[in-house]
C-alpha cells in the first residue's frame, strides 16, 4: 500500500483537525499526500501545516498552491505549533 493510500485510510477514520506533513521524508511526498487528503470530505474543516527543511520560493509557492494554511521551516520551535493549535475554534 502506498503512503498516500495509507494516509487516506487512516484519516478517513480519524478525521484530524490538524494535519502536519513533512514535504520530503524518505519515500513520502507531503504535497501528494496533501492533494489526496484535500479530496476527503473532512478536509475542509482541517488545518494543513507544511513542515520542512526546504524553504525556497518555489517550495513555498507550491505549498501555498497545495492549500496549506501554514508553512513551518525546520527546526520549528514548539511555540509555533502551540500558536497554530490555539487558533483553532473551540468547537470543532
């Protein structure tokens, strides 16, 4: 099973409020996974966060085009994640 298929299966059951994806890790492609997850009915209520060590203009543009709401460059202080989580509506 591909990483994208496994991600879709897991999130279909879990339906996360926040999805943090590394863009390039091992055999995973965070942009492809995000595109597949964005097709799921629950995704319009989720916050997508790109977390990567690469921050070229091209990568940032692709991340924004893919529909991520946040872009964090590694290493990211935990406070950045706290800020994102605290921005979520209390009732979800």
